């Protein structure tokens, strides 16, 4: 049998523990795929004294990255800590010391990807990052390898399992947003501070990485327009269902000439379409290639073992040499490549509006008049009788008016909603969501 490959693990949290468990429990299977044994030689953690659910073979755990980076017997390192620092400094140290790196840190790559990729190539090393986007779904390999003959035209996906779990529980159980979030935290899908998941940051960082791969352009993730799910309520989901739709947090990227249209925001997706049927903590990605047409990928996007699966697959690819070959061109940018120019997203599409209006004659005519002035045609209107409550309360909070538009310019809708919200007949800010019918 060939000599074993000795690897290091940085971080033994949820994912790191899953990686160790998989490498140990499935050692024979992994050896067959890698052609030789893969052994965990050492682990580096912030607190070596902390009790853990897995044992590193040999018990070699420390808090010093140099114990791995300067160990010549270790050739591959799984960097499984989150955040930007010290993760960036650790990756730089590992690459400069001649290690190939596997990581699941999407925030790090979304922020420093070009810099770290360039350093890896300079050092003759590679970075594998399948686990950084969409958990166990092999979307990075699909774009970088399987669809390499295609010019990718668009990406559409559900890239955050936490948000999708929350929305699914709201629509299926009638839970409030707060109740569904609490359940997501109890099940381990959401952190104690879930802000990066529910405000769209996590999905936006993943979209930036996918755009880098698919379009060969670097898009600073913070410049991508994003809206999270933390402003949604159960009534919005009920109205969407009444119209034949579900609400999902959708990441969109479309190429047009030298510009990219990108956005992460809640959108209505038609019931029966793949995105609408993506439930719970699952992720989904739909790609359109100029040769292959539309393709759809679906799987668990979060959780210990789905993410560990992607990490271990990257370790195997690195060991057998596949990563070294593909990394030469993965997300390759010229040294002076500028950031991509962003254009507006979905210039023309249908829109869903929920407006709280005062309950008096003539209000509907005023709202439709404003929409008409902006060239917006109405497809349908929902206005139910107010539930039994004090008339004074109704005047204070207003009654919901739900409007589905025909296809129209997004800029026209934005301008119309801004004018509507300035009306003295409107109570609070209106909700405007895009509609995806395919």
C-alpha cells in the first residue's frame, strides 16, 4: 500500500469534528478513493483543554498554528475556523509554508479570495473550497469542472439553509418568525447570533464566490444589494400562498455583456417549481449554461456531516492531485482585473406589493392611480374584510392591500412604492417583492 498522507485540522468545532469522525469511521472507504490512507496527524484549536465529541488520533492537539504549518510531514491542512481573522493569517502562514489548504470559510474567500488564490498559485499550492458554498452540494466542482465547456449565463439559488428552514416552518406550521428562529437555533441550524443568516449576508458571500467561478469576475460581496428575511411576517407568506407562490430567500446573478446583475432578497417563487419545493435546511442552485441549458442542484446546505462530506471530498481530491490541476484556472483573474460592474437585477419582472392603507373610500383608486402613473399594470388585487378589531386600531394600523403587478420595470416599481409610502392614506412602509414564475 502507498504511504499514508498526513493532514492537519485547524478548528474542531461542528465541521472540524465531523471531518475527523468521517476520516476515522470511513477510513477504508476513503483509502480506496484516495489510493492511500489519510491520517489526521495534528489539530490546532483555540482551547486545547476543552472537552470534545471526537478524539484526534494520537491526541496531538495544540493552540499554535506553527505546530502544523512547520511540520514537514503534513502536506494538506483543513482550515475550519470561521471569520476573517485569524483565519486569513493562518491561511497565509499555511500557504507560505508549502501546505495545500481545504476550507469551508466562505466569509474569508468572499473578502480575500483573489489575494489568497494569487498567493497559493505563487507558492505552487492549491485552495479547495467546495464546503464554503451550499454545504454538501458539489456546485463548485460542477461550475469549475463539469460545466467548463459552458458560458454560464445565470445563477439562481437558495444558498442559506437557516433562512430556508425558518420560512418553511412559518408556511407549514404557521409559526411566527420569532418562533421559527428559536426552533432553528434549538436544532443547531442557527447560531445564537443569527444575523448573518437572516439578513442575507451569508447568502451574499456565497453568491460572490459562485460569480467569481462562473463569470471570471471579482464582485466585492458588500456591494451586492441584499435584503434578508427578518422583515417578513406570516401574513406575507399566507398572501403569497393564496396567489400560488411561496417566499424564498433567493440569490440571483445574471451576466449581460460586461455587466453582472446580482442580488439577494426574498422573492415569490411559483409553487411546483424546484425552488419553491426546496424546504427545510436544504439548499438549491439553478444554473443556465449556453450549451447545456438549465441544470438544478439540490441537497443539504448546512449541518455537520453534509459540510464535512464536502471537506473530506476536497481532501481526497487534493491528495490524488485533482485539485492541483483544476486550481490553476479556478476563479483565475489577471493581476489588474477590476471589480465587476454591477447592473440592476431583473430589470423587468412581476412584483408583489403589500400596502397597509386606511379603511376609507377612494384609497384603492389613489394607489392604483399612482401605479398607473408609473406605467405599472395590475394583474390582481386582494383586500379581505378587516378582522374583528377596534375601528380606532384599524385606522391606526391600516388594512392590508395586496397587489400583484404585470411585468414591469423594477425602477418604476421602486419609484411608485416610494410615492405610495408618502401618501397620508398609507400606514407604515410597504413591502415589495420580486416574482419568479419559472
